[in-house]
C-alpha cells in the first residue's frame, strides 16, 4: 500500500460562477502538479442520478476519499451514502473550524448525542467531506489535503482500505441494477469551463491529468437526503409526505425512494422530522441545508422551547398544502400525516407570537 496516493474528488458548482470555477481549477491543477493525489472532477454531486457516469465513477473509487463540493459536509456525506459511496466519516480541520465557532457561541452546551440508526454496510475507509465555501483560497484546501494525505498514509491511522478489496455492497447501485463503473483508464476528459491544458502552460506535462466527468447532461434536482446518523426511523416523514417520495427498504428502514417526486423548492418534511435528519442541500436556510448547529437552527429551537410555538410544523403544513393545490389536489391541513402530539399543536389558534416567529423565519437569519 506504500506509495498509493490519496484520492481527491472535486464536485463542481452547478452554475457557471467564474470565481467558483477558478477555485476548482486551481485546486485541481495544483494538486495535479504536486503529484500527491489522484484527482477527479465530477459535476455537482447532488444533481447526479445513480446511473450517471459521475456517480458510477465515484462508486468505482477505492480507498480513502476527500470530496470537495459546494455543499455542507453532512450533505456531501449523505448524498454519497445514498448512492452507495460509503465510508466512515473523516474529520477535516476545515469543518472543525465551523464547529468550534458554533461551540464558542454556546460554550455551555454540549453537542447532542447522535442516536440514529446509522448507515449499513460501511466499508473500512474514510471519506472526508469538505465544503468549498469554507475559504476562497486554494491554498487552504491544498494544505488540508496534504495533511490528510500524510495522516492516512501513517500506519497508526491507516485503515487498510488502500488496495484492499472493497465491500461488494459499497459498489452496488442503489437501484439494484448491475452497472459497470467506467473504466479508469479511459475517463472523460472534458469539463465545461475548465481548460486544464492552458493551466498547465509552462508546467511539466508528466503530471497525470485529473479525470474529468462531463456534466453537460446534468439537470438541476431537488429532493430530501436523510442523515442516518440522526434518523431514528420514526416514520414521521413517510406519513407526512403525500407525494410518494419516501419508502422503506427490505429491513424496514426509511429511505428516499422516489427522489424526483419531491416538489422543487419545498422543504416541508424537514420541518416535521423530530431530529433534523432531513437535509435539503440547496435550501437557503443553513439548518435545513445540512449545517451542523448554527445560529438559525439554534434560534428556532430556542424560541420553540421558550414559547412552545410550532412554527416549523405550521409552515410544513402550509408548504405541503401549497404543493397539493399546485398538483390539482385538495389541501389537507394538519388532518393527515401528523402524529397526534403534533396535530394538537398545529391546530392551536395563531397568535401574535406565531406571526412574529413566521416573520423572523422569513428573514432567513
Ligand atoms: S422523520 Fe426524520 S427521524 Fe423520522 S424516519 Fe424520517 S428522517 Fe428518520
Ligand atoms: S418536501 Fe414535500 S414533497 Fe418533498 S419529500 Fe418532503 S413532504 Fe414530500
């Protein structure tokens, strides 16, 4: 296993923001020239379907992974897991910075213990998910990747996954169709907006170029992602959603079965989940998009504790009704899909405090 390089995947921004493209390019190019990592570039992870070449490529990768993308690390991790790209959670210092800031704001509060049902069939390797919104400087990521590269090649922390046979389950497509991963020797070499050849101008051409998966055929998507480190399998989401998005697997575990049945822009079920396990990675509210803690999430929890006001639940009911009506169906209010304890709360008459909370929520603090 000596000499095996760390594998780094850069998940591109879904738009064509030139600043984001430049950051992606600089990281890819400098990693390539440094020669310390095997680099791949794939389209925006969240938008990839299970049978897209980009996802098949990810499934074909072995060993420890660093995945950089324009999403919160929780979102990256559980999008990958849902698609069979599994691994143990690797801790990046870049993510710890965010956590430490949250701790500083609430030094007396300990992080809640996670008692979720967890992921299944997790192979013995690490996946480091890093949010590219952490810092605008490529050097920040290069430094961290170098540190991780040194770390995983040290026997004390090496998990032994480099070069070892993968868990068969880790490469099975989630739709149970047998799919061949793309051959690693013949990767796609095109990427919209990226010109590696010009970036390499004046540099050694001996460096192996990154594998680049074309994203021209990728369309934007919107669907919930379950964080199984939090999910307790309570089934409140499947009861609440009236659009057939959720299902259960052969072990009666909740899963997002029909992703594309979800209604674009609607995050209703994330407000119903008692443990904040449902992530909508593209939602503008960090607590819904997968941020760990943070002011918005804490603020909402604090207000609910103080006043017992079920604002989030009321909003969920309203959002669901809006989508039902848009579908030509009848609004159901709180009459369907809510556990009794929540139904009681949802039917309480609104008061000034409810209006205040809705107003604050709308401000997206
Ligand atoms: S509501 Fe949340 S905790 Fe319950 S099954 Fe759904 S995702 Fe899991
Ligand atoms: S947001 Fe609405 S449509 Fe989408 S999964 Fe949740 S409840 Fe169902």
